[in-house]
C-alpha cells in the first residue's frame, strides 16, 4: 500500500523558480551564483513556513551542481544532484540547533569543516533554529564562521533574529523572508489541487490562505486536513465549517442592518453568530477588518490591499457605495474601542450589542444633521 506523503513535503520547492513569494531573495541568490560571488555565511530569517530551510537546501544543491542550467538551476542529473535528491549527499550537512545547542555539537561541526568535499565544490552546513545555540556555542562558532576554508559555506536559519548575537550577524549576509501573501498562497494551493485532482473553490482557497497567516507550510497542512474531511471537492462552506471561520456574509448582513437602522435585526443576527459557537472577540476582530476593507474600497488604487477573491471584492465595492467615509471611520473607532475593552468587560455580550447599536445610531445622527443643513462631523 502506498504511504501518504503530506503536501508540504510532496510539493516542497526543489528549484529557485518554484519558491513561492520570495522572488527578490531567490533572484539575489541566483545572481550571486551566476557571478560567483557566493558569501561564506548566510542568515535566513523570517516567520515559520515561508521557505527559509527550503531555500537553504536549494542553494546548497545548486552551488554543487556540475551542470547548471541557463536559468541558474540545478540540473538534477549530475552525481552531486542525484545524491542530494536521494538524501545521501556528503556535501550537505543539516544541524538542528534546537536539539544540538551545546558547545560539543558545534565543536563536532567545526571538526567536520576541516575535511574538504570529495564530490562537488563546496561543503554546506545548514543550521536551523540557530538562535537556540547557547552563548558558549556561539563563541565556539565565531572563528570558524569568520575564516572558514574556501570550500565551506554556512547557511543559518532562524525565526528570531533578535536573539542572535551581533558578532554572528556581522559575519553573515542577512536575508529577511517576508510572509507570503494570501493571493500567492491561494494560487499555489490551486496548483496543488489541480495536481491532486481536487476541485477547489477559489473562495475556499482564499480562506485557507488567510488562516495560514503567511505560512505556505501551514496552508498546505490545512489543505490536507480539508481534503481529508471533504474528499475531492472543496467548497467554501465546507472550509469555513471545518476551520470554524465566520462567513463573510454575516459581516455584510450586519453592515446592511446597521445602515438600515434595524436594532432588532442587529441583536438577532449577533445572537445567531454567538449561538453558532463563535467567540465575541473573533467577531470584533473580523468585523473590524470588514469595516477597514469597506474604507479601503473608497479609493480604486487601494482595492488591491483587500485580501479576498474577485467576487468578494465586488461585494465590498457594492456595499461601500452606501457607506460614507466618516461613518466608516466612526464605526471603526467604536469597534476598536470594543476590541480594547472586551477582555476586561464583565458582560461581554452587552458590550458587543451596545457597540453595534452605537454604530447604527451614527446613521440616524448623520441623517438628522443633514436634514438640519449642518455639516456632518
């Protein structure tokens, strides 16, 4: 029986061009290889799941390739590439600093550095979670990092750059990996879904991208979870049900009721949301983001700042036409105040209800001022 391989491993990028959302970094690394200006030490830092270790492995494989392609990618045919692909390369050594953070572990690595490569040009040492090294281990590593043999390259990866001592930072070329955008994640998920013969709704993939919080690995793990639950058809409703995400429609309905000044409808809709098991804090955060998106839609140039699919953006454009900017600003202030007070409130439901009713009263206040011919503040 074939063993299941998680998507994060199965579709892990193997070339610079397949890395998602880090084009500036991959272009810089390819140019360094092309011009043979490869630093002795690199520091890859950024949030989890954005491709730090993946890029380290691709770099290690590419600089040892014997027949680079015209686009500066590994050929996957030479002895160095095939040994790397089968995980038995003697030129690439990976060390997990989280579990090997003592002086002894670094001393063993320094001893290995003295042995030149038998195949290929470089011996590459990838140290993951390097911020976990002890102070003594960092000190033992300094001299080797500053003056390594010409054939030795070090790639350090960390999620917490601020914990690394300045003397280490000064010896490395530093690359800051950014969080991957929701659009990039959803496009990659669509490609994975096509490969896996899974029919996936575009809005569903956007929700997964938002839930992943900029981490491609997390997005693929969530995708596997959803497919396990739904089978080969992934719909928007199934995703929000599985991930316990509040549907966009609730926010659009709530805004519509506020604009129509229907306090009874507002209270009943809030009750429905709470009865479905959603936390009030999640609703406040989500509704604040909804109001922000409505405000962003006021200018065509900023519509791209909304992390949503095209049909959801169309809904925002339709609703924002009925929302004056000053009304949205005042509603955002009320929402932000409720968000700040929520944890300390002894009656959280009342705080939510009062905040929403205050937003509805803004509409009536604006109408009265307009009727009186006074400027609306």
